């Protein structure tokens, strides 16, 4: 958690004209980037709380009108207080933080004045480390009863796993017991005390982020990982979970879908009945890469990509660290000075030798414009839909608006190439004529707005196209409700959904579409509200949407997405059980137990594939292990090749990973798909 001041198909061809790129970049020989937008492959709806940032009580400019107005212009919807690890030493009633610096005019009521001027919601972190449940409840009373602020979201502590329980210590924690179980017991007590004052508030508990330390570790005496223990004990008392993410590189956005999926799996597995109500908040995020650019355009492009991906995967707020932070390592990045500052706005600070100073106070850095672009691209109530490109240097995101418009955000990370584009739509037909085009380029101090029929993507740019539909959207059926899956096997699943409300004409049928990147595959259709899908693949994750089609051919918006994973065969001549025995957040010791359920075997070969490219085999034992690409082949040794009916053998390996560790589930033994134990 780097904190400088805190801790030192219809195809529309868009031809080849750049909006603001130098002529040298608009090269007719550059192959156009094929952008595919699938309006039927719906993802999450943009929440009211999506674009957020952190305030800190050591920031002298926390409560100023200038800061609030800049945040309003950025589109800020959430402001978090009192600031990272300071949360666990801060006492709101007397506005003190023993052991830390508290700036003047940063008290809670001053903060709330700025929140209201910004037009945002507040998210408050109650002091777990050196506070009490009674102190937190008094804060709720002051905020929501005495003052009538109506603050909805309350966190219990900040990064409390950093209290030394796993070795590294930065978070204040006066409790003698620093285990996840002790934290969970206090979350329950805090929740009870705070909701006794205001039952409408939402309580959040701290979790570790997938593949980020100390995720996966089991502390001495603990019943499991931090997440397992906290969710098992406090799950019934919380309303959301808290993740923090500082990826430290600009190319980690591909980790997000699995990161959020694995968090949801843990919530469903450990938090008890009704756990589907529990949301996910990313209350601290920063690219975390001062060498690659925290205040310059590469960092801004990574920020927009991460925000869009997190929100599209259902995170209800992403909160940048920080509004102001302070100068860090100074470098030159893509032709501009990068100040190594994790803030959105300049603090006007200088290096220790005064050789380099930041620009004037409150000058926006490049990530400010990235979040401003996000607020213009994906507005509350819009629905993210799938988009993809065939050029690794260009990333696409898309959102469908309630009025029928489609917004497409394109991120060109190339330093020297302006890309023309072609757009291919599914489930949307644009009107002819010019689109509205929003653009932010390398070094620019604003987002430009224009209209164009043929834009290209300048180097190191953010470009959002807003397109009108070709025909009126009135009279269509409403979207079907949230689908659910039941009776899931290795090859089938039953999908059910609440009926859609008809529009001007009766609903004739429902269609079930599988998302396959930015392409939809129709799995079936029915006149009812339930459908059993066949011919699925074992151990495979599927995301589907349901749409309603009326008697005149009119099509609804897509339902919210449903994601489910098929099982392995219920009966098979073999069974394989994989267990993660010891984990260190970048690798683990795995044990594979193989059981022969069929005729006796004399010699066996086990095969499986790593689900993700960031996974690999480190070493293996009790068999001969080889890896080719992502495929792993395991052949028996001389002493364990014979397996009688009902006999088992166990082999082991070290698995390495540098992203969310999605374990393999599909194993074949001598060519037969095995069941899971």
C-alpha cells in the first residue's frame, strides 16, 4: 500500500483519419484494428458509486472548495475517509491520530462539507486497530442521527492482515490476538453496535486480494486463510467485502475477472446463507508503478482499463489512492516528467534536495483525466457489454445506455502508432452520420469533444465514441431478471430467470446466449422461463445472458450475467482429488490423489492443463512430470504404476503463479475424464 505521506453482424467501417495525431502517425499502411462490440453479452450495470477516490486527514487540502470542485468535475461518486492506515489510529470525536500527523481543517464535518460540494457519497473506515465498537457506533450516531448525513458504507478497519500476524507489520493493532478470528469477532461486535444505531447502514470487512500477499497463507493456529476465517465467522453480519490492489505493473488488468470470481466463490462458500447480498468494494486502487508512470499517460491508460474491468465485473466502487499524496521517484516517461506521485492532483511538493518540484497545487495528473473519461464513458445505470479487439496494443470497453446509445472506450497503449479502426456490432445498429468523440492524448490537459465519422486512435490515447441507434428503442420488452443455475452436472445445467415485462407486443420467446469473448453463442430458446442446456464441457466456466424477443421481433436488453462452472463426471472409472496443501501467495504445494474405480491398471498417464497462462509447474515428485505449453503430463514411476480396482496413489508438485490461482479441475487418466473427489 504505497502512501508517500503515510509511509515514506453489421460492419461499420471507420476509415483512416486521426483526430489529433500527427500526420506521420496516420499511416495508410497500418492495419486497421478490428473492434467487436456485442451488445447482447451484458456484464454488470454501472453503479451509482463506481468512481471513487481516497481522502486523508494528513492532506491540508482535503476540505477546500477547489479540491471538491475538481473532484466533482472528474465525476467522483465516492470519497473515502480518513485515509488508509490512518484509519486504525484515528479517533473521530477529538480528531486525533496518535503517532501520525493530522492536518488542520480535515475533521469529519469538514470532510462531509467537501463530500456534499462534490456531490458524492462518503465511505468511512471505522478504527479497528486502536478503537472500539462503541467509538464506531458513536460515529454512526453523530453522522446519521445528529447530523443527518445518511452515510451508507462503513468499513471495519484497513488492511488489518498487515498487523504482523503474517510477519510483515504496518497496520496499527492493539489487540493481543492479531488473528483473523479475533478480527472477525470484532467485526461482529462492531456491526451489532453500529447497526443498533442505524439499521440501514452497510458494513464492510477486510479481505485479502487474490494472488496478493498474504492471500493463501494460513497463520499459526488459524483454521484457514484470512478470508476463510473472516467470512466463516463474520459473513452473516457484513454487507460487503473490501479489497485493495496495487498491481505494480501496467499489464495486470487481465487478472481482474478471476480475482473477482474467486472472491465471489469464497463468499458463497464461507459466508453462509444469503451471501449473494454481499458486495465487493475495491476501496484502494493505484497502478502502483512509479517506474512505468503514476502521473503520466501510461499510468492513466492502465487506470481507465482497470476501472472499466473492475466495474464491468460487478465491483460496486473503485477508489483511487489518493487525491493528494506527494512527490516520489522522478523519472521521464513517454516524453513527460513523472513525479512518482500516487495522487490525482499535484501536492506542489519537491524532492528533498529541491531539484524537482511538482506543478502548482491541484494541477491534475494524467490519471485524473482517465477517471474523468471513465465517468463520461460509463454513467450510472449504463450496462457494460462485451468488447474486444484483434490488436494487443488496443483495448476496448463498451456500455449500453438506457436511451439506446452505445459508448465504446478504446485505449491505445502504443507509443508511436495511430490506429485506424473498424467496428463490428452484434445486437446494435448505429445511426448513420458522425459519432460524438471524446479524446485524451499524451500530455493533454483536458478531454476534447468533437464529432467525426472516421476517427483514428492517437498514440497513448483514450478515445470514447458515443453512437446513436439507427431506430427508436420504444415499445421493447424489459430485460429478463437475474438468471440462476441449478442441477449443474459435467455436461448440463438448468437456467431459470424471472419473466420480462412485455412492451408494446407480447413476449414470444426467450433466448439463452453464452458469452465467448465478444461473440455470443446461442445455447437455446424457449417460451418458458427455464431451459436446460446440454453438451457442455466438464469443469468449464460459462457466462450466459437471457434476452426476450417479442412477437414483432423486438429484442430486450440482456439480463444480468450468470456465471457457473460445470462439474466433473459423477461416475467415472477414475477419481482425482487436488488439494492445495501449503500456499505462499505466488506458489503452492499441491497433492493429487488418483483413485482407480475401474478394472486394474498396469501403467497410467495423468494429463491436465493449467487454466491460466501465469501458472506453471515448478517441480513434481512420485511420478515423472513434464510441461509443454500449458499442458502437464504425469507418468507413473515403477513403484506406483499398478492400481487395483479401488486402489489409490498420491503424487505431489509445486505450482507457481503470478496471478489469481484458478486450480485445474479436469484430469484425464489414460484418456478418460475423471470425476472429482
